[in-house]
């Protein structure tokens, strides 16, 4: 797999733009490493959309550690990438905004939320397995700002309408890359999200 020099397209928006008529099935059964069924964190928003039964609404495992290290930066970047992937099937971008420092703007977060609002058909999804992390690549470090790339493989997602009716299956994308820009916050002893960019499928190779 070749890692892109830059991430140019917002992955979640691109995935949501796939016409349902083009949805197909996939029998890909690659091993999984990132569980979707975990205890929700306090960052889950009370204003999250009501989802049909069967759609997993739990948050990915939150990163642990309270030190400004490359390891903790890698873990935070992975968390952001999985939160962005979660928006595809829950339509809830609020956990991403919860990571942004007060007074800052995350343009990718805003684009994701706008895509949810603009979509003509309100659809949800049920991933058929967990995503698989393929690699974490440190990009650059400047003071307390880090840039980290995360490569991962998505799963096929069964697409549902708001009533829970099946509309088809969104295929798995084996090559995805999310580049996360973050900053260390001494006050909270943790990483905060500045912005991110993502590519999916063939665009990430």
C-alpha cells in the first residue's frame, strides 16, 4: 500500500455521496482490530440523531495516556479516524466537535456536519464487521502541533432508511487514509483536534 503525500478529499462526505443504486455486497472477511461495540464516552452528544434499531451508536475506544509523546499522538489520530468513519452510519458528528479546542475551527468537522444536513435521504448503516487499522504514519512535528496519518480498511455497511428498512450495502474500501492535525493542550493534559483530511478507496493509494 502506498501512502498519499497529502489527503485531498473528505472521506465521510465521499462515502455518503455514493448512490444507493450502486451499493453492492461484499464477502470480504479480513481480520479486525478496532472494536465498534464499546462503552460510550462522555463526549457523546445529547443532540445526536435518533437512529434505527441495530445501528451501533457506541464510540470507538478513547485513547489513554496523559503525556505528549508520539505514541499518544498516534493513538489520538486513530481515534479521530474512527470517529470520522462512525459518522458514515450514525450521522452524528458531535464527538468530533467535542475534540476541538474552544474558539478553534475544524473545517473538516463542519463539512461532515453540513453533508449530514444537505443529504436528501437520511440514511444510516450497520457495519458488517470492525474496521482494520493498517498503519499509523507520523507526518510532522512542530512544537506542540503534530500531524499523523492513519491507514485503515472499512467494512461493508448495510444501508438503512430512518425507519430501519434496508436499502442496500455500501461496499468495503480497503485503502483509506486520514491525516489528523492536532495540538497538545497542557490544561487538559491531552490532545485536541485542529483539523483532518481523509481519502477513501482508490484515492488513498
